[in-house]
């Protein structure tokens, strides 16, 4: 992973948290893979629908590169029906960046789960 790939992942988070779906789509490949506890799918339209439905904010806490991926631990919050944000919960996502765009983002319940999926175990500093 390069610094520019990490910059792409951090910009993706910023667009998501700002509610800038058009920027989020621009930072993603046309066939972006989007996945989480309820399954995975592909495409910019799926990403757009997920953003509208999930009402999630993901604040990066720390990250680790694993071969061709960046595993990001995040503080996740969802917007409740009354408009308030829920209490933060830790989550983690595995990102793959291709040609400067997010090609895959898969969300997991914890950093160890995401690291295991990415092919490694947590280091002592994680």
C-alpha cells in the first residue's frame, strides 16, 4: 500500500461522514464491492443505496496494511429515526484500492475479524 492509497481511504471516510454521496461514488470504482453483516454486492448504485439506508458514520481510529488491503478500525455510529447519532461502537473495514479508487470495502465487527479476513493476525500494537 502507498500513502496515496491510504489518502484515498481517508478521503472515502470523509465523504461518507459528510454525507457527500457523489464524492463517495467518485472515490469508488464503478463495480465497487460493498459488504457487511448482511451480505455483499457490487456497484456504485448499491453503494449509493447503502449510504442512504445505513445512515452510518465511520471515523477511522487506526489502520494497518495487509498485503493489498488496508484494514481500518473505526468508530461506527448510525443515525436513529429521531435524527440523533447512536452511541459509538468499534468496527473495522477491509479496503482494497485499485488505480486510486476504492474497489472493495467490507465491514466487520472487530479489528481482529477484519485482520483475519485480510490474512493476518493482530500485531501486539493493534
